């Protein structure tokens, strides 16, 4: 009976992620910047209830579904990156790590994701460090290029940190709100 419950909940989680990807596809990728919560939070809630092993299966199925239903490279990469962040959260929660360590692990996971995203697929996400530097140098021609480079990377780091905080707060809220009977 427990396996049926795991599979049913897992299918619902994949369905929620599919709906988010459908709306992203219907808006031609306009919702991509907001996909962090609709991808990460359902996987985190599922992982808190059913554990890491079952969450990895839902994560893999979500990647396959994103490939089948979305077909857009940014959406698929978002599922890989934010789903991986959700798995990091589940791992830290299951090991009862402190919030500081959990956040550090999530930041490290997102740094890897952001580096791959910007380095190899930046034009798909609208994030290009050289273009940002060029844009800033045209607006503020008197300032140095090193300051522009710092500002470009600073905005990316600020975005990354805000996503970690947002995922952490939203998932903690969902865990408390759903009254999950999981010891921490």
C-alpha cells in the first residue's frame, strides 16, 4: 500500500512540474525566471514525506517529462538545476544539518548550476556577462571596466542568494503549514 502512495504522490509532483512547464511553454519562456519555486518546492515536500531515494526517482522522471513536454532548453535546464537544489535541501534536512550548512550546500549547488547556465547557455537565459559589462559601460562611460565586471557578477550572486533564501523560506513554510510529522 505504501508503494502505491509513493507512486501516486510522485505522479502528482511530476504533474505539478509539468503544469508549470506547460505554462512556461505557452508563454514562450516568459515564466522561466520564476520556475525556481514551482520546480523545487513540490520535490522538497515529496522528499520530506518519502525520503531521498524516492525523490531522486521523481527528479529523474521530472527531467524526462521536461524533455518530452517542454522541449525548450532553458526549461529543461531549470528542472535539472532547481530539482538538484531540491535534492540538496532534502539531503540536508534528512541529515538534520543546521540551517547554515543547508544554505551553504544549496548555494554551492546553485553556484555550479549558474556557472554551467551562464558559461554554456547564457544566451538562452538572457544572461551574458560581456553584454552586461558593455551595457553598463555605455550608461556610465567614466567608470572603470573592473567595476562593471564586479557589478555584473554581483547581480548574478545576489540573484543566486535570493533564490536560496526564497526556496528555503517557502519550503520551511510548506513543511510547517502541511504539518508534516517529520522529526527534525
